C-alpha cells in the first residue's frame, strides 16, 4: 500500500500547498490552522533503536522525561532521518514509518491534527487516534 492509499484507509486527507510546510511556523502560516493542531514528527535515537516522537506544535519534547523512559536519547541527524524513515526532515509523516512510536498525551485530545505529508509541500489531516492505532504507539506525557 502506498502512502496516499494508507492516508485514505485511515480516513485522513492530504493537503497540498504551493509553499514549503517544513516547520510549524510555515504550516500555520500556509494552512491557516492553529499551532495546537499542527504536530511534529521527530526522530530520536536511543541506545537500542530509533523512535518516532509526536508532539503538538505548541510544545517541546522533554528529553528529561524521555531519558527516564528510554534511557539516553538524542535527535537524529538529517541523514539518519532520511535513512531510517525514507523522508527528509520536515516531511516525516506520523504514520507509515516502521519504528517505535510515542505520541504525547496532549496530541490525542484533538479531534484532528495536521502532520508531515511525506513531502515538504504537503501535510496530512488525520484523527490522532488513527495514528496511535496504526503505529501501535504508546501514549505518554513527554513534553516540557
């Protein structure tokens, strides 16, 4: 199943834009949606494995909380993100990435979120519960 088919299967929608939407600021400006509805898909590296962490656009990942859960973690380098996910930074989708996934509890309180769409000029609009279900993600409090 390709990415577009996956999003359709999960009841999501692909939104295409003329301008890049790689950052939360760009996504808010170009899409017109509020920061709280934008999510960030961040790839981290722990001693054991890569991890996809999903937080909302208003929040920052708490490395202190993650260290308590996973041990030492660090941000993946751009080339690592590309190799692990197949996507460049700023376009990593919250679904369809075959690595351990953690979704912050604040994200799942939304009825929908906008996240990376696999391309720097594309976002997906999706129910965050579908992200958790498809990715078999853990829901944890991981923001500062």
